[in-house]
C-alpha cells in the first residue's frame, strides 16, 4: 500500500512551522516545538496513532505559548486534510475511550468535511509544565477547522491535569487512526452524497 504522506510549511511573523505526516507510518516522531510538554503530547499522538510525524516549530515563545500551539494545530489539521485526500475507502468515523490512571476521556471524530469542535474538558490548573492549559482547546479547535473534521471530547472522569491533557491527545490519536484507516468493504467514499 502506498503511504499517505503530506508535507506542509507555514511561515508568519509569529511562527515558522514545518510538518510531515505519514498516516500509514509506525509511530516514529521527531518533534521540536520549543515547548517540552507540547512535544510530549505530540510524541504520544504519533506513537499511539501509529503515525510518522515530524514537527519543527520556531514560535514567538517570548510572547507566550499561544501562537506556537494554535498555529501548530492549524498546520497539523492541514496535513491531515491533505493526507486523507479524497477519503476513498476509509472508515470516516473514529472513536476511542481512553483511560489514563484515574482519568477517562472519550474522543469521537467524523472526517465529514465540516468543521466542528466540542469539548467539556475543564482544567483546574493554569499550566502543565510550560504549556498554558487553555491552549489545549486552541490546539484541537484549530485542528478541527483546518482538517474540516467534526471533533468531540468528553471528559468522563476528571483528575490530574497532566493525565487529562495526555489522555485527550492519545484518545485523539487512536480515534484518528480508526477514522483514517481502510475498511476493505468500503470501496468508495463512505457518504450517501458520494463525496466528503
Ligand atoms: Mn505524561
């Protein structure tokens, strides 16, 4: 099978971002965003989604982590959208309920072509390491609209904020792996409209 690979570069006055994504990889990651905890999250995403992912970001961290994380979400979303191409043969829907110690997270995805984001995750600390917890929402919201995907999270059991964030990234990875995966019974685009 030919690997579905995309490569996106985005440069603004605030951030310079290069992402290479292989949806059919094995979980190899090279992540350098300048934000240690964010690197940890993206490594988990690649590893558990079995995606190969290279992320090189130079952001205006002298301001704060906001632009760097939001813009990385925009570019990752574009990379996903480009890599799935016409979505022929893929499952389209994916979901995962993922436990991480006391935390339980649900993630559900529809690669519908229509962006939507909803999450009820509420963090109780302002920062995890060098990441502002309010940027978790900015990241996933950006991914959802630039990938044109419907993305839902439900925090079924709250707990340690590190576990909550990490559970979201891992649940997202596994749900996306399912949604982008092939089902041999699906020979065209899984939609009554004929396209997504
Ligand atoms: Mn961790």
